[in-house]
């Protein structure tokens, strides 16, 4: 998760989704690693392009980007969208 301390959407995600994410199917399949949009970036991460929107959820496989979800549109759409992202990354 690429985030910013000033991002109200990141704060909403942490309040509404964050507490249960690790225990969810998505959280077990793709554990959350948080990174500030201004860096530093984790070693060995190769992104398709630099994130410009927070939050951005990037699915990695051995540091290589497979898929990304930009933004947080709310509680009802997050898990279906992240599920599609995980399915896309599994291809």
C-alpha cells in the first residue's frame, strides 16, 4: 500500500478496512506492506510506473509488479476490486 499521512482516503481505509484486512482472504493472499509515496522504496521492488495517487495497492511477486489498484472508493467496492486484482496477478 502506497500512502501519504495527509491522505484522507488512506485514513478512511485504515479505519474501515485495515483492522480486518490481515484476517481476510485477500489479506492472507497478499499481506499488506505500507510505503510512503515519497519513499523510501523497499529494496528490490520493480514497479511499472511510479504511483501518483494515494492509496495505491500494488500486488508484487518477488518484488515485481503484477497488478495495481489506485484509490479507495469505499467499503463496498474495495474487496471486489482487490479480488479482481488478485485474480489478474494470478494469471
